[in-house]
C-alpha cells in the first residue's frame, strides 16, 4: 500500500512541476510593434500585458510574467527616480491561463489582411501576364 501511495505522490509531483504558466514576453514595444517570445513564469506570477504612453506621445507595450501583487495597477516611471519628471506610465493587466497575454485581435486581423492582399496581388499579376 505504501508503494502505491508513493507512486501516486511521485506522479503528482511531476505534474505539479510541469505546470508552470507559459506567457508571451516582450520587453518593450513601440506603437503596434512588440516582438514576442514564450516564457515560463515563476510560482506566484501571472501573465500580463502592459499598455502606456511615454513622454505623452509614444504608445508603448510590454508583456511577460508579473508578481500577482503588481497586477492590474498603473505604474509611473520617473527619471531620475527621485524627481517628478514622468518618463512613462504603464497599466499592467494580468491573466492566469497559458499564453493568455497574446496580441489583441486586430493584430491578427491585420496580418490576415496583409496575407490576403499579397495572395490576391500574386494571382492578379499571374492572370494579367
């Protein structure tokens, strides 16, 4: 009986270790450009997407893993850090499913639109020549 319980415990540990949350990571994106990679989060972290404005003009984005206590908050970054000169303000929104911090739907739609336009252009050129 002890061997069965030990085996069940070992299998449960393997599943627990293998269940790290996967998130997209983008250190810093400007306007609609945010180059992402996949990252495994540490315990106590959730995926997040950050959106903000730098110097009041430039839209910035960031993605990755974030401690739960810092989720769904707006942070302001000043330079130098002890001054009141705001460099950027970023609102970080969290989610807790694998790869849940993907790009908004309009990014996927624009990629589909570009692909459709390219294929249409190729067919048009082929039939005109």
